[in-house]
C-alpha cells in the first residue's frame, strides 16, 4: 500500500510540476503580432509577422518552389517571396509554427 501511495505521489508531481499554461497566448506576446494584417496575395508583409519554416516536411510540404519560402503568418501557412516579403499565396489556415524557438520569459 505504501509503495502504491508513493508511486501515485510521484506521478502527481510529474504531471503538475512545471509552468502553468497561458490561457491567452504566449507570455510577453508582441503587440505588433497581435494586430491582424489582411492576407492578400501580392501585398508586402511586415517582416516581424513572418515565421519562416525551416522543416517543410513537418507541415506535409515538399521542397519550396524556386523564389519563395514557406512561412506561418497569423496562423496561416503561406508562400512568401523571401527577398521582397511579398505574399504569394495562402495555403491553409489554423497552422502553428513548429520551427519557432520557445518564447523567452
């Protein structure tokens, strides 16, 4: 009985230990990123809104077409001209940037 109690306590500590999740976005979220910019192909995007994708396979994508990069912008998977930051196309919405380093506290 004592072993079972100790094991349950260890599992409980493992589950509840660590930082609590943020209910509304990342801690210290950038207010510029919070402002929605309409995603219209042909428009030039502010560089600070674009999270370029380094591993397209994680998103079910193949090699990037010549002259463009895949990126996440405001939760949308898009193609962007990396030199001019011109939005080339919106591929899908509700995407998360897996490649982005974790936010610093």
